[in-house]
C-alpha cells in the first residue's frame, strides 16, 4: 500500500505539469486583452478630440 504513494505523487505532478504546459487559452486571452486595450484607446481619443474641438470653438468664437 505504501509503495503506491510515490506513484500517486508522480502521477499528480505529471498531470499538473501537463496542465501548466497547455496554452490553448492563451490566444483567447490575448485577443480579449487586446480588444479591451483598443476600446480604451478609442475612448481616450474621443475624449481628447472632444476637448480639442471645444477649445478650438472657444478660440474661433472670441474674435
């Protein structure tokens, strides 16, 4: 019975190593993070464009 314990530990370690080496979800995660970063960049660009347009309107209207 005690001789099976090292075998069980070795099997569990091998399974854990196999799971850690599996990178199938990596591409999905990368696409999701990239999409979120693009959305954030577009939002920041929209805010900046709105601010610049508002300031340009104030400059043109004061003449």
